[in-house]
C-alpha cells in the first residue's frame, strides 16, 4: 500500500484534467474489490467510510478493516470519511484518516460556516484537507424542484472564503442513491462552471452513479476533481451475489466471492471514465521530477 497525500492527489488531477473516484466499503469483499480494481487499473483510490457502514460498524471498526486490507495490497490509497459529524471527524483524525468531509448542512448557514471553519482549523493542523457540501442533495426517491436544491453561487463563494475548505461538494442535479433508469434532467454543467469560477477550488460530485459519460466528462471539464460513486458498484456486487443465490441455497462465501468479482470491472470502468486509471504513481513521479 502507498498512502497518498490527498491534497497532492487532487492537485495532480486538477492540473491533469482528470478526476479521482471515491467509493464506499460495505464489508471486506467490497473493500477488496476497490483495492483490486485500483491495482489492476493502476489508479489512485479514495476509500470512503460512508453513511451506510457507519451505523452498522461504527467509524473505528470500518477504518480498521479498510486499513488492514489496504496494507496487504499494492494500491495507492486515501482514507476518507464521508459526511462526518463533528464527533466523527474528531474520531477519524485520531484513527488516522488522512482526508475528511465534514457535514454541517443541518445547521443554518452562519452556524454551518462557523463550525466548518473550526473543523478546517483542526484538520489543517494535522495536515488533513477538508471537503464540505453546500446545497441540498435529495435522496433518489424524492420529488424535488431543482431550483431549491442547486448550490447557490454567491453562497458558495462566501462559504469557501470564510471556511477555508479545500474542496466543495455541490448540488447540480445529482441525487444520493440512484433513480431507476435515471429519468430526470441531466446535471447542470453551467452551474458547475459558475460555482467553480466563484470558489476557485476543486469541486466534488456526490451521487455520481447513473451519470452518462457525457455528464461525467462535462463535469470534469467544468472543475470537478472528485466523484463519489457507490450505487453502480453496489449493484454490480449485488448482480454477482444474486447470480449465485439464484441457483438455490448456496454458501454466502460463494455469493460474496462472485459479488466481489463483478464489482472489480465496474470499479475499473469508473476509474477509466474519471481519467484516473493509469495515474497511480503520478503524484510521486511528478514530485520527483
Ligand atoms: Zn453527499
């Protein structure tokens, strides 16, 4: 394993015109699939402790599993906490995460700014970059009026300036989870570009499952340097799992092995689409050059 400096990794992506993917672990097999995909695609990988595993295992157990498996692999990794609460961020710093997303979205804007600013000060004192999210991102099954949900350009400008966050996750028509068949309108590349011009820092897109290749390429060109994708990979795992289970009662291990097997190419496909495949070692090579 090689632990990547997240700041240098995102900066290399920004300069190189590509993006890095962040994916969730749900158990050992999904974590292994991400590591195997990263090795096979020669890609950096952001291993994300996300909102599904935390209620199930807690931050510490999720991190320990991820770190143990990563250390056995040859992958280049970043340990990232996704949508961390105040307490979870503090726990994550102690555990050894090297990248943090803090979520103060439940607070009114002024309080969100104040608490995010404090988190940035704490994380930066440990050399850890901070991501935050602005604008509401609905769940896949919600019906919404998108004008209320998009990240506001002026709010984003103020938020970034006052908090000092390193990257900003934005809402431009994406959802958490996936819409079956994704019937809704495409994401707004125009709004993405406007936000990027206002804030001047790399942007992040959560809920990037189900996006068309055109949307992904457009978002990258507009300033997105990190995509969070979970649902498409989870579905690949599930297809493998169910293909075994459909044969009647089988061992769970056989089903999970097939889930892992099918999740690997699905992850590699994302890495190619984001443009980070073949970029492992890029940061080191550039620093050494
Ligand atoms: Zn999010």
